[in-house]
């Protein structure tokens, strides 16, 4: 067991470590509205990242009430300092579709 851990640590530490290149994110406000969501942000250059996020609510509630929808939001971000840190300027688009029924 100790030999396996040692080999793992040596193999892991022998690779060069870099700053962050990928971020996996979740929006808790969407979760509170029962909309599962996920966002992936990928570094493209020293100060540029691409964020691709989306959410999907497939649920039908009691009495055939619906608040079904899906959404997508890609965003290109230019960071003023360094990627994933500080202020950024972004350009993004929104897309989606919804179906609301029997809500009073």
C-alpha cells in the first residue's frame, strides 16, 4: 500500500504544474428553482476564456403544472489582470425555450 502511494506521488509530482486552465461551475440560484445546470470555462489564451453554460428543467409538478425550460449561454471573456482572477469584459449570447402551463 505504501509503495503504491509513493509511486503515485512520484508520478504526479513529476508532471509540471500550471495555473488554472479549466473551471467547472454550478449556479445555486438555478438549483433552488429546480433547474439542473452546469458551466464549463476553458482558457484559450493568457487573458481569454470561453464559458459555455446551460440549464434544463424537465419536471412536471402536481396537477399537470409545468415550468419546463432549457437555456444555453456561451460567453467569451477578456480578463483585465489574469484569467479566472479579477475583472473581465465579456460578450455572450442567450438561447432557450420554455413551456409554462397550469400555473395560477
